[in-house]
C-alpha cells in the first residue's frame, strides 16, 4: 500500500506498527510533514488556542489557591446541606445508583490533592 504525502509529495508506505484504521486517515509521510502542512492554517491556530485554554484550566485546577477555595466552598456546602444525598454517610450509591458516578468524583479529587501535597506540588511544575 502506497500513498502520496500531501506536503512533500513523496510516496510512503504503511509501517508495520500502524493500524489499518490509522493508515486510511493518514495523509502525510511523517509527523514532521504533518506539522509543516498544518502551520499557518486557521485550523491549527484555533487548535492551539483550544489547547492553550485547556492547559490554563488544568494549571488552575491543580493550583493551591483555587483548590483550597474549592474545598472551603465545598465544606460550607456540606455544612449547609447536611442532608444532601451525595454524602451523608458515604452510602449514597446504595440509596441512589444514578448518583454513583458523582460519588466517585469527590473522593478521587481529595485523593489527588493529597498526593499532590505529599509531592510538594512538584508535578504541577512538569505540566506545561
Ligand atoms: Zn511528507
């Protein structure tokens, strides 16, 4: 199977480790050509913007200030709504199975924060 690269016009063939599905949508001989071909297009600009916004959101959600604020609000919320069925005794999923997905989020979040605190937030420095 041979294709012509849309960027450099060279012929290229399917590599052994590439799936048929990937090969059918592949348009460039290499990621290098793909990158070159996409530079300057409006699509890549908007894609970059989207990625920028996404990464910003990630850093904020991992940041110390934001998450403390979040936890404060959350604890206030639990105090003001002690009968909230998500978190009376940790058995919300037994009373309401539809809520079981929400249930799993909060413990996970606290677990993640405790891991980050233990590592002194060094992981946030790695994320760019
Ligand atoms: Zn190429």
